[in-house]
């Protein structure tokens, strides 16, 4: 069945409301979709919701000016006025709906843009509205970088890059590239031979033949750098803590050519089961021992190296999950920091060398955790940007690496 513009606005408003309560975009979308009438396809609805979430704070600002409300329904209407032209093919329908909405508006779109420019003297507020980030994300970045770099970072963070890792446990790089290039345009990473950036494709990434065969797997570049920082080698004894879903574990096995002793640990029974399944599909199942245990208290034999990609606020995941821009869970950082410190303490008891990583822009989860570990901390890979606190780690950023924002540190016992 066909959808109507009114339905699209109502659906978008409902999803925005659910996200404002802390749900991820996909979870909120599916929750609203389950209660909706059957349509031929929800693809347009998903694309519109994704775009509205990505531009949430600007649309909220515009809605308050144009409709005297910053509620979800007003934001969805503002999307139709400011963003619909970029996504919807039926231009006559867009024109008609915009015309109707503008008749009821309190001001014109040009006046909204002029009001935005008036915010320039308040950089934090201006950046928050223009690039649509939660004020806490903007203020954190402004406390560590000059405004010009923050603006470049925020602008870059409104893009999504899909990196594919060529899985050499399944095929060599040349064969995988030929398979990929039959269906997609890819850009090889200049320094990482098994990483390529997906530029365009004939079909969604999950349906590419190379991905269906697990010859190529989507993996963000920041995640790849976390494993490269571990420097896995044949003969190493490596433990991957809080390891699920297992993508980094499989890359450890790949880089060690299947000749390292690898143990992957996670607390959740469901996640452990899924990790075993994923590792098998990726050709790494025979190289990894999967253990269900609490990585904070696990006692076992000693390892040469440990990887700890710790639970966190995911405040650096905004290139992949635009809902983070609305609700970055900054207030939960102290809770996560306590968990991260406990995990690092045990990791250092289990291994001589620990690579600690978090997908977070917050120093409370990155630099401060690494500095408090009672170990020697350093930037583990030359491609990383400097950490906020010099000498305790490195960071990835969208404007530099075309990736999520990670903190990564290598820790050694003193």
C-alpha cells in the first residue's frame, strides 16, 4: 500500500520521540513499524527518519521558529520544509506539502537561517544547531580542540563511511578485490592492504557477493586500528576481553595467520553463542577458544597480550548511529568509567601488554581511565591522532580517519 505525506510526518515524529527516550535509531524504527499499517516498503520511511535524526538539533531549532514548538511532530514538519527535496523523488508532492506547511508557519525558512547565523558568537550553541550534535559533545570537543578543527570534525561526522576488511582467512587480497570490484567501487586504504572504503555499489553492502561469502566484512577503520595496535603475531598468546560480537577477535586470528593462541571472553550467553557462530563463518572458529566469563574477575593462565574494547557510552559512534548525536549518554560516563577501570585492572593481571579501546569522545572513558591504570601508557599506532592528554594514547576522528571516534592506548606493567 502507498503512504501519504501525513503518514510520513507522523511516523517520523513517533520515531524521534522514541529516540529522545534513549533508543537507537534501528530499535526505535522497528518499534514504531510494528504498530504501523502494512506498506509496500518502509525504505523511504527509514531514509527520512535517518536524515531527520542526523539533522535533529537544526530541525528542532527551525521548528521552534516556524511552528512555536520543538516537539517531535513540529520537527518532522520542519524536515519536510528543509530536507525533503534532498530525499524524496516526487517533487510535486514535496512542493504541495511545503506550501501547505509554510502557510501555517510563523516565519520563513530564510528567517530561520538568519537566526542561525545570529548564534555565531556562541560557538558551542552555533555548532550544536548547525551540525546537529548534543551540546555536551560540542562542549567536550571545544575543550580540547580549536574551533576550526571542531567544525571540521563535526561536519565530517555527518557522513557515514563503510569500510570493508578483506578476510584473508577466506581469500587472498587480490581475489577478494576482484570479487568486490565486480559489484562495487572501492578505494584501498593507502597503508592497510586488507582495508578498502566502499565508494558505491550496485546493491546494499550486506548483499554484495564478497560479503555474503565472508570474504569481505564491514568493519570500521577505528576498530581495525584497535587490533593493529595489538600487533598480533604467530605464536602469541592473546586474550580478547569483553570480546563479543567477535569481529576484532577474527581480525586478531587473521593477522596472526591462524597461528596464535587466542581466547575470547564475554559474559553474555547469547553474545557468546553469536560470537561462536560469527567466528565459524569468518573462518576463525578453529583458532579461537570462546569462554563465557566476567572479564572483570576472570582468573586464568598468563597471556602475552590482551585486547580490551570496553563497554562505553558509544559517544564516538555518531558516524554510524546518528541517534548518538541526540542522546550521547554523557551522564552515564561515571558508571562506565568504573567498569572500564575494573576491566583494565584485571587485564593487566592477565597479560604483560594491554590494548585498551573505547568508542567514546569523552576523556572520562579514555585518557582518564588509561592514566589511572598504574601502567605505562602510550600511543599504540603512528596513524592515530594525539590523545587529549599527551602520551597516554591516541584517537581516531572522522575528519582525519573517515571513521568513528575511538580512544586507543597500549598499557604495559611498570
